[in-house]
């Protein structure tokens, strides 16, 4: 099954829900306009469909490691060179380092395409962008001049070396050592694991960003510094010099995303890898967090994107596969399974969530752009708070649901779905990591109730829920077909408010209680905010249907999908509310020994 | 008025598409004239006059017409066309190259690749890669038409006794010249673009038998060779032969599935073929659900018979 | 040497078109539109000629509705230097397009006009030949290889049964076949730059061309579906059916 970029929905979300025209008026984005974005979307879609999607199955066969070198799956290196030469890496990289400096919103649309087409591949440029962001914000002008232009062009790729065998979610445990060489460089020794695209054959150089600790640094998170450790040292004239003492000693055998090599990196086996300090000593973790927001939002997009691919695969199969007569039809002949009610339910469940997730993710990207560049400090701050609040929800909800949606994708195929050759299973396996890396769902949920909710006493949450309420009120005038949706959204938003109250009431005094229900709370917020976006989508679709030359098929489908969301997804909020408000004690009650 | 058909020929023989075009022309009127334009093409004209339904052969024999260059042929045809209601040629690369040039100089539309004649001015033709059939009506005085040859029967090559009339006036336009040609010999066509594909499945039993049974049939038909995933996995055929969801997607005019059960992944790669033939000993094999013609039987006995029949 | 490339905006090749309920036409409202794939090959060929130092300027031209601008922007992003849009809402048939293209060619005086051998919507395969006729130029149709000489061009053409090479004197019209080249993916910086390249507007009236259609579409229909399969008894019957019924042998 070939992937086709859902350009209509992407354009609808960009223009109707994520305010693309307004984003193009923000300072720094004046070169951007709707026609340009249209052209970019068309060409990116061609690339995703024509180059990246066809090699996705090859990637599933995995990479090979030999003598500290990784050979990527067939077609990956060529595709990367085309990707690099086409200039896609630098789409949202700053203009001063050779990027195009386009809004995060526009970048998100293209990144969705890369992720749907080939999730494993998409991680290489995504990590490069994260590294660019960190270096651009915090490194010296010298380091920026040496590394950024060639990273923004895609000539070199970037990685994040955070995790160690004993330092996963808790980076305070980082042990990798940095020693000042006295000549402006540091000698790095230690081992890092789970380094995505840590070694490969697609680019001339790999720029590792490594968290390490100086011998005399304070304990814990306040003693961690950030270093650039290139695979090849860079000479003063910009040419590549000696091979640095940073080697990939093995790659992991994984459940999914087999196309992306996950490296075990060893620094300093032969005396010490040369590293360059980024910014100031002992501030490394903070620097990492500046790009964490964007990275987490990116993983949220990954979850939605892999769901989209699974959905397209399932729809194609459901149209083709003929099995059993249609229930209630006088025709005795077997019918395509898309006619069977439960298959339709599965496909609608996939579709409705994907559309809501796309809308919420793009909405968040707009807030990210406003937080970065809005000329009014108040709007800037308001949007930053919005971004902070929405990101754990988009990351956690999109990726948790990606597991369910890709599982439904397998289910639609019946027994064929369990057979690897069919292709549905790869999406299911590939989706699994998204709820884990860049912070597991549990970490996102804790971040949500603590740093994002309790720390500001729920101000942003209440403001967002008030907006949801306002949109629900507008649905009241939107005709009979949306009344069930309106009622469900009203109930759900009230339940969400009571859950916010519950978290705030207990977080200071007994944090274990709301923490026990934090993932259900995150999911609840996802469903409610997804419902908010679907309500906005339905209202926009109704308005557009009244226009001349309206795309009736698309807009009608949007209204039906919104209705389905209201009738099938929003009611789940009631169950989650019970678990959040009343289920904490049973989570905590069982004696550890009894597990 | 009479109908003019432009014959495609190699100076000695009339190419078969001309015969189908004559049949299309007969649906427009009984007086069908055939233009044989070439150099040293008397033999072709001799063959032309015997085609059933042709009432007159126009023979333009000139050095400038040794190769069918549109630049040199066009003035001749344009000149003749003014005495005809319709000018037809087969929708081959020959006809497609020539007739639009003729039509433009007559200031008339050209009607491409008709598959049916509804009336003297109304025709059916495929658009959107054959996914839609359009019925079009021409308002021009002279209708210039190319004919999809597979849509019309071939006229009989004998039974006619047309008079041959020489026409003169052909000259070298001085715009183009023939350099060389390179005609495909027995090399098998590329799988994805082939008009006929013969595919083998696991029932072949071994790489040797795959080679011995599938390849001769493919060569006989001028076909590309394909294989099912099962046959490729078993090592009977190389990877690049694989047709299916994870292999190549093909849509030839004729797809012959030999010993292939028809797993859904295989069907995904060939179900858009125009005509599907299945040969399988399992009567219940799903491949028969999509096949236009099926033979239930052991491929090792059916294929030799098929080779014999094709040689007749 | 100047090269003129004609590009057509058509329904994207991935779209399966539907016939309108009343059978009057195909329904192309709100479907994805793209540059005709054969025309992409034409643009690519022109860009390669420029990259090889043989062409100095590439002018892309398109005829039709306002949105043809997008198609022209794509051609500019691929490497054309400037664009001309002959804007009209009228239905354009190949003869009319050829007349318009002739007028543009007369003004621009290119050495080569390159365009796709056919558009994937009407599948006419006429415009290049007609343009060559009206200009009185040589034509190299269904080109799979183009070699520029001094005042001439050698064109290898895909003909039934193989390849034929002809030598054409310049100026000439070329139409592209699939194997001429593989069009590049457009580069992001070039998409951005394309917005700043010149795009001039003209109209059939400006060019003095009457574009009235000569063919009227009376109706459109979906082709007959495949009839249910049959089992045949033996190889002889199969061959007979393939020859006489299916007509594929």
C-alpha cells in the first residue's frame, strides 16, 4: 500500500484551525505566505510519497553493524542524499546558518509527511534539528560557525547523547566524564546508550551532543554540562580532520523502527574523545530542556503520523478484501469488508482520533511560533504557557493512542494483519517507541500535573477549558446533527474541570494521589482538547459548505467524523473521570510484596 | 465523399494496424482509399490493393518518403485530404506522429485513438488512461482520426482488387532526416512496462523447472517474467521478478499466472491487468476469482500444450 | 540558446476520476491537480540542457485558468528562468493550444520547444505535432534521447518495435516520452526562489487566437467492467479465447 499525503486535511487544519495566514504575519516569517506553503506541501508530498515511503519496508530489515560502522538499509543513504540535496533539512533552521527559517507550523506539516512515509528515516533530520536548536541557542559563535551551516544543509547530522545504562528518565545519574584539557577542549570518556542515528553511512560527519560531568562538578542535575563531540574533528579551514575517539560499539535489536540505528556510543576508549563545551559549565541539562519542548511535540507528531499510515493501509485493505455477505443486504454475494459495521467502527475510531490529533498538534505549533516571535510580550508569554501545557498532552495522548490506532490497523486486516508481509504489523511495532522515548507517557503525565498544572495553579488549563466551553456553546446553534456532539463536549469539559480541581487540591498535600491518576488525566485532557479541535473543525466545515464550489465530499466527511468523535471518543471522559477522582487509592493500596 | 486511410508499411509489407483502420473507415463510408507513401514501395501497394474493402490505392513513391518522416509526408497528405471527408491512420507511433501535423495544417481538430464510430461525425475515445470513455462530435469539414487498432477487427488481407493510382508531388521538406533505427529483438521487456507478463508460483517446484517452464512461454509471448512472493522466497526466481504488494505492481494487457494460488498480496500487484489467465490445479485457488480465463490442471501438462497451441 | 517549455495543469495521476452523475463530463472539482508528468520530463530536459551549458534561457508557458500559475511556479522551481501564462477560462483543445503556443514561439524565438507527448487527462498526443506544423518546424516526437548538434538536434524516438533516430534542423519541437529522463525533486530553496522569478500574463485575445473548441463532448461514461471469469477446458480453447475474444494475442 502506497502512502498518500492527506493534503486536503493538512491544508484544512493549517488554514481553518491553526491560523496559517496569521502565523505568516509574525516577525521573521514575512517571506512566508499561503501560496508558498501550498507549493512546499505539494513538493514535500511528492518527496515523501516517491522517495521515503517506498523504502520504509527495506528499513524494517534493519541496519548492519561491523567494525564500529553501521551500514543502513538499502536505499536509505541515497534517499538521505536526495533529502539533503533538496534542502529539506533546513526548512525550520535559522536563516543565519543557511536554513529557510520557516515557521514551526509549516515544518510540522512536512515533518508529518516524513514520519508517515518512513518513521525510521525521519528521525535522522529531526535529531539534527534538535541539535541545531541547542547549539544555536547556547554555543559560542565559533562553534556555531563551525557546525551549524553544515548541519542545516544536512551535510552533517546531529544526535542527542543523554541516556546511560543507569541514567534513563533520571539524568541526574549521568556519569560520563569530561576533563578540561586546558586548550579550550575537553576530554570525554564514558558510555551512552539509545543514541538514535548515533552511527550511520549517510553523512560525512556526525555531531554528537553529549551530556557529561566534570570531576569537580556539583552532584545531581546541577553538575551536568553539554559538549559537542564530532565523529570527525573539524580543521580550522572547515575540512574534516582526525577521527575522534567516539565510536559506536554496537547497535540495539529492537521491537520496531528497525530502519534507524540505535547506537551504543563509547567515548574515550583510546584515551579520550575531544569535546567542545556548549555554553557554560554545569548548565547542560537546562540547555537540553530548551529543545525538549520541540522534540516532544515532534514525537507527538510521530504518533499521529504513524497512525495515519496505519489508517491508510487499513482502508485500502478493507476496500479490497471481500469476505462475508453484507449484513441485512438481500445480495447473497460476499462484500468488501469496509461494508461491515464493525470494520467501519474501527476505521472511524482511527480516523476521528488522527484528525483530532493533527488539529491539536498543529494548533500547538502555532502557539510555539507565537511564543517564539510574537511582538507583544503578553501574547508571547500567554502562548509560551499554552505550549508548555499542551506539549505533554500532545506527546502523551498522540503516542498512547498511536499504539491503539496501529493495533486497530492490524485488527482490520484480521489474520492477514498478523502476517508481516501484509505490512500493517510494521506500523504497530514502529509506533510502540513513540510512547517511550523523549519521556514516557508516565513522565509526560507527571510533567503535566506538576510543572504545567500545579506550578501555575491551573491558570492555563482553566483558560483553555474556558475556550472549549465557548466553542461548545457555538455548537448549540450548529444544527441538529451536531447536538449530540455539543452535549458530549459540554459534559466532558465539565468533568475535565473537576479533574483539574482534584489535581490542584491534592498535588501539594498528597501528590501520590493525583499522580496515580496522572496518565488517565493526560488522556482525558487529550480527548477533551481533541474534541475542542473537532468542534472547531465542524464549525469551520459548516461555514465552508455554504460557500460556492465547496468541497462537499471532504467537508461532509469532516462533519460525520466530528459527530463520531462526539459519540464514541468524548464519552470515554466519564470513565476516566471516575478513575482520576476516585481510583487513586486502589492504585496505591496493594502491598508491594503482593505484586 | 471517400475516406482516406494512411497505410503504415515498411515499403514491402502493410503493417497490421492498417487493416484495423480500414475496418474503422468502412464504418464511415464504402469508398475507402488507401495511401501507400514510401520509396520503392510497389510491393506494399500490391499488398494494399488486395485488402478487402479498399476501393483505390494511392501510391506515392518518392525518395523523400523512404522513411515515414512527418515533415515530408504531411504536405502530401494535406494536399490529398481536401478531397476526402475523413482521413484515418492507425493510432500507432506512426499515425500519432503524422496526423496531428496534418490536422493542424488543415485547421481542423484531430480525434485521437477512437474505439468506436457512432456516426460520420461522432466517435468514442478513451481519456484519463482509459478510465473514462468520451463520446465526441466534430464540427470540422474534414475529420482527421487515429484509430485504436485493438478496438476494430482486421480487414481481410485478400479479396480486394483495388486500382492503383500513382500520386506525385512528394518532396523533401528539408527539415529532418532519418539517421538510424534499432528494433527490439528477442530481449524480454521490462516487467513493469510489459504488455504481457507470465508469472510463476511455488507450484513450479524448483528454480530449474521455473526456468524450463516459465521462460520459454514468456519468450513465445514476448512477455516479461514475474513471480509470486512464495516462488521468490523459495529461490525459484530472483527478487526483481516479484509481483505483488511488496514487489512490482504491473498492469499488462495480459497476465498469465502459472501455479500461483493468488494470495491477496499477489493480487494487489496484478489485479489491474486487462486480461488475467490463471493455470492452477487447485480449483478453489483465489486466483480464479480474478481471472478472466482459468484452466484447472497440472501446469506441467497444460504449459507444453499451450506452447504447442501458440506455435500453430 | 533559448528553450520554450509548455506545461499543462492536469488532474494528478493518483486521482481516479469520476464521471458526473449526468454523464456530461468528468468531475474534477476539488481534486488534486499537478503538472502533466510528461511536461515535467520536458522541463527536466530543458534544465539539463541549461546545466550542460547548451541552453541559456528556459521560458515556461502554460495556458488556461488562473491556477496554472501554480504549475508555472513548479516549472520555475525546477529551473525555468521565467514564465508566461496565457490566461483564459475557456476550454482549450490541442489545436487552440498549438495556435497559442505558436504565437508565443514567434515572439520568443526559441531554438527548441519542448513539451510532453501527451497530457494524462485528454490523452490526445497532438499539441507538439500541431505546433511544429503551424510553425513549419521539424518535430521530434516521443523522444527518449536528445543530442544537440550545431544547428541541428538528433532525437531518438520511441517507436513501435524499437527506437528510431532522426536528425532535425533547428528550431524544432520535441515531445517527451517517459524514458527521456527522470524529473528531479524540487529543492526547497528553489521553491522559495521561484516566487521571485518573473511570471508574465497574456491572453488568447492578446495573441490574436480564436480558441473556440472544434470537438464537442456529448457524453462520458465509465468503460465496461470486466465480465466474470470463465474456466476453459484446455490450452487450445484458451488460445482461441485470447485471440478472438480478449484480442490480446
